[in-house]
């Protein structure tokens, strides 16, 4: 088995709350500096920077999980990841279909720009990406898994936009692939809220919105190699694969 350092919650300049320095190139540079082997690209309700960052990361020897941080109708943030371009593209269409058309206020929320490899702006998203989809957490989870993806409730310890803050518990029938906690959260503090999900794998990530935050929190994956399926095996403790924080 090999040991890989992973930060699976990183925003880019596309996220309205993401700093304008969070370009694909800068993210890769900082990930290398921090010794990350795997990164997850999770802009709010959009996957549009994933493919470019994967291209840059491959050249740098970093494995990328492509996805988004989705806001459910209940205003729960969840990490979602997909293995290939077809799945990612289908999920992007799903996001666009179910995101309410509320115009972005750049002065209040910030810019939502898509850039190319040379960091030139090629598009600006008109509708606010921070808005909740018109889909429940169960509907989104089912869509993610129907596409063969990974579904992880994000930063469940937070007092807002977490499954605990919004629902008060993790539904027993919600199919999750892991649970994310924040950088400074202790595992013991969230155990009382896990209920029947107490055996779920817990991961810790940076939720980086600024370049300097990348890699400040990470999880360690023990796997044979870096593939999407190996990540799933590690999250579920299959065939000796595992995750530690």
C-alpha cells in the first residue's frame, strides 16, 4: 500500500467566496508546495474548473477528484465527486437545471469567473452559485450515486450550512461515502451526532478559499494507487484501504 496526502475541499476563483488568486495554476503550485498527492476541486454548485485543473495537475503528478460543493434545498453543503468527464458533464447539467436563476451581486458576493490555462477570463457566471438548489439532500445524494459518484456531507461540525446545523442529525437512510469535519474539530465532539453513521469514515480538509489555506488540513489515504475506485475503497475500508486524519 501507498500513503497519499489529500485535501479534498478546495475552491477556485469560480466560487464567489473564493479569492481571485485561486487560479488553477496557483492551486497546483501551492498543492505541490504543501506535498499534496490528491486534491478535490469543489466550487460551489459548479464543476467548470475541474477539467482544466486535472490537466494541470496531471503534469505536476497530482491526482484530482473532480466535483462540486453542492448546497441542498435544506442549505446543507455536501461534497460530490465523479470519475470521468461524462459523469461530470451530466452532473453540471443537473446543477444548472436546479440552481435558481438569482443574479449574482458582485459587490456583495464577489466574482464568479471561469479562466483558461493562461488565467484569462473566458466566462463569468451570471447566476449566484451560493444559492441552494431546488433539490433535497436525498435527491442530490441519489443523483450522485446514480452517476457512480462520491457523496460526503461537508464540515458537519459547523454552525451553519452543515447537515447537523440544518437537520440536527444524519438521516439513517442517507447513503454517504464519508463525513467531513473542519480543520480544528475534534472527532469526539461530533460522535454524539453520528447515530447510525458512527462507523462512517471521517475526513478532514482545508475548505480553502485562499491560496495560503490549501493543505492546512488534510487526510491520509492508504491505497494501492491513486484512482477513483481506490478512493472509494479507502472511504469504505475495503481490502485494507483506509483513511486517517
